[in-house]
């Protein structure tokens, strides 16, 4: 009797063991690797995210993106020796076509035409220093020159509320000593193309010289010639359609990634 009872117990134990093995085998792989609770799930997701390589996103204007090239030909029209009566005709044209330019004005003429200076500024033109009395370093020493430049700069700041940081020497900065140039507390703007508008035989001559400009060019013109106004009235709408963009000196420098420095001469502002 005891012998039969021992056999039965042994059989039951064996059956129980077989049943446990079958239950374990019935579990799917997903169940075996699934975290036991929500906390474990969160830890697993965090680990996967940390091991994942980030996707690079580069936006225009960031250092990583670099300089964004433009199909437009960006140039700066600059005008010397005003304001005069013809200056407002130029401003009418620029306002009509939403063109921005730079005027290197004389303090003596700005003082007589303050409303024109204020209109330049209101239209987004750049009002820059050309000394007070068309003073040249060839005829004055450094102190006298800077006194004239400061007098003009102070007046322009009073009229526009802005302190200009760019200057054009009367006659251009071509023959001055470099050690003197380096002491000038302005960025000194020369030009790439001299349109010679003051002696042009026709407006077409001026138009052709503007059309020959390359990106970053600074064009040298004057307020007073009537032919200059006529040339711009005719060519601006067509040049805008052809992809030219007209910017102030400061805008052109910024657009092409150039920092204008004092005591430095610039004859063009092309992209690096």
C-alpha cells in the first residue's frame, strides 16, 4: 500500500514539472523582453533616444550654413556734393522704385537744405560724411581735416538722430599717407566705378557704366547733373527686373559679410 502511494506521489510531481515547462514555453518573445512596469518602459525609451544619432538642422543665417549666395547683383549707388535742387528729383525716383542709396553730403549744403537731409533719412537712404566744406587732406593738415569732418558729422547727427560711421574724402582717398588714413575714425569709402556723370556726353553713357557693375561694386555719382537723374529714371526699372539690387553702403557690406572698420579704405564690397 505504501509502495503504491509513493508511486502516485512521484507521478504527480512529474506531471507538475511537465506542466510548468509547457507554460514557460508558451510565452512569446515580446512578453519576455517587455519591461515589467511603466518605469521600466520609460527607462528603455530614454536609453534608445540617447543612443540615437541626432539629425542636423541647418537654417539660413547660422554660422554652420555659411554665406547664402544670392542670384541678385548687389551694388551701391553713391552720390557726392549735395544736397542740391536736383537731389529731390533723385529721391523721387528712388522712392518710386524702392531703391536705397548713399549720399555723401557736404555739411555746408546740408545746413542750407535740412529738409532734404531729413527726407533722405526718412526714405531709408544712408546719409554719410563728405566733410563740411569739401575739405581735402591735400590742402589741410590732419587736425584741420578732422575738425571739418566732425563739424559735418555733428550736423548730420542733429538732423537725422544718427551718427554716421562712413566718410568719403573729397577727391577720394587715393594719394594720402597710410599712417594718416589709419588715424581717421571713419570707414573710408572710395569707389569701384567712376561713372564720370559730371562730364558724360549722354545719359546712355551713365546707364552703360551702371549696367557693367558686378556684385559688390560701389558706383561714384553726383547729385547735381540732370543727366544723372534722367539716366536713373530710365534704367532703374529695367535693371531691377534684370536682377540688380541697390543697397546703401552699410547694407551692402552687411549683405556680403563685411565688417566696415575705421581707418580702412574700401573701393568695393564684394562677397568673400
